[in-house]
C-alpha cells in the first residue's frame, strides 16, 4: 500500500510540474498594441523566425509549443497577441508552417514570452 501511495504522489507531482511548464497556446488577436501580451511579426522565411507556428483546428490540440488555437473571446486566451507591421517592433517573430509536426521553437531564448 505504501508503494502504491508513493507512486501516486510522484505521479501527481510530475503532472503538476508538467502542467505548470506547459506553454500558452490559446491565442486572441487584439486590435490595439497596448492590449497585447506579445507583439508578433510574421517573417517571410523560416530561418528568420523565433517560433514556427501551426494553427490547429481544436483547442485540445494547442498544448505544444507553436500549435496555436485562435479563441473567440479574450477571456479564453492564454496570450493576447498584436501583429505589428515592422520586424523591429516585435517581441516575437513567427513563421507559419504547413504541417503540425514542424511547429516549435527555433530560438528558445524567447520561449518565456509564451509561458
């Protein structure tokens, strides 16, 4: 019984840590820069980006870095983003990929922006 309890506690702790370290991927596009958590610029080439993004169809798929789901309401979002016109204005440079498996960080130093 003690062994079973120990396994349960270790599993619960591991789950708690993994849940806290999960990146925010539910996105809401705001109208004004001042409302944003992150200012985003879409680059033309993958080599220029910090994050490769793939838009998923269902909220439940938006658990991995770079898999974004656009929510309908601001209150549902993990992060509010504003798309800027110039690269120099951006906190984060993204590149849209064609396949879900391609999504993820190219520049891990920016990962704190989406946590």
